[in-house]
């Protein structure tokens, strides 16, 4: 059992609803959104806005910075190898070998002399496609949202939880994209970013904050609406990531109520495995003929 962070000699099963530190009865302050530690109970204004989720901000968002750096490096490699890049498009060796495709035969989008895609065993595409981008605007928009959401979430929920949510949402987005468009070439971090939006939405609600007044709710609505009116946007990827991230938030909240935080990671693992298996099944049923042997 955990011990109070202010009184290490006292065991307790209660944690602060804001910072999640273990607190004993002498350190508990009842609030409308749960028990608070002495420090958090004095920060009453933070329960009213999205600032509650910002924690230490950019200084603590190390995984967010690393993810952005990886995406930028991959984008520069796309340009260096003659694909995507500043001119846009889905061409070049990196996109051909790492983007998300259900199944693509000879004479398809790529000039590969063989069948390619998740259905052909290219399972890495479910992850690697989330680190490729079609154009400067594409990566710029996704990285801006990742930076904003990362500063909000990572310092509060922790780096390990943040990465668990990010990659679970990425896989959920890959499944969603293949479900709606198994023949299309899909790339981008938007599935994972939508997952972070969904997580933030339910995390704000759990802390007594209106997600729409905080801006997250309207951000989700706006981005979903843009996906409906703009060409080339993966609606399935956005919705898949949003659903996966939202489920992660609900899992973490339920695990906290049960005093079993490890169950949330189990839930993320289950969501990820289901997304992978479902994506493979969907890709395999695309029905584009038999592969060359």
C-alpha cells in the first residue's frame, strides 16, 4: 500500500484527485471533485480552466518534444529521398515502404514490382505511418496540436501514461483508416493527436471542467468538420484515434477509482492489440486479388 507523501510512516489508499499523490486523512481536503492534498487544495482557480492540466508545461513535456523531433526528422528524410516534402504528395521510398496501406497490387499508387500492405505482412505500417507527412502544412498543423496537447497532458499524467495513450491512439487511428479506406495510402500523426484530444476531453470532465469552455470540445468538433470538407483527410483515422484515446481516459479514471493504476495500462494494451488484429483482418479482406509468389 502507498504511504502519504507528507507522512511516509502512514499507509493510505487515497490519492489527491489533482496530482495523484498519496495522502493520509490528516492531509485530505474534501472538494467537489474529490480529495485534494494541501498544495492542490490551495490552487482552487485551477479547477475552472484547462490550466489545471498544464502542470509544469513545456519544461516537463520531454516525450512530446521527442515525438515532434522524430516526426520532423522523418519529414526531412522524406524530402532528402525525393518524396512528399515541400511539394506534397504520396511518393518516394519512405512513403512507399512505411505508409499505411491495406493492400496494393502491381500498378497501384506505387511502382513496386510486388504486392505491398498490411495484408501482405507489412505490420510495421500500423506504427510507422504515424510518423510520415504529406506536406509542410500537414506536419506543421499536426505538430502544433501535438505541442499544445503535450504541454497540457504529459506533465500531469506522466510520460509513461502519455506515451501509452499516444501509441494506443495511433494504432486505433490506423485501424479506423483501414476500416473506411483499405485501398488508400494514409500517413500522418493526426490519429494519435485526435486520441490526445479525446483523452483531454474526458480528463477535463473528470476534474470538473467543461471541455467546451476549455476549448478542447470545440477543437474536436472543428477538426472533425474540417475532415468532412477537405479532400484527402482520413476520417476513419481521426475517429479511430479519438475513440481509442477516449477509451484510454475512461480506463485510467476507472483504474484510479479501483486503486489499481496498472489496470489502465492493461486496458491500453488490450485496445492496442484489438486495433492491430482488427486492422490486419480489415486489410486482408480488401479483396484486391492474389499476391505474386
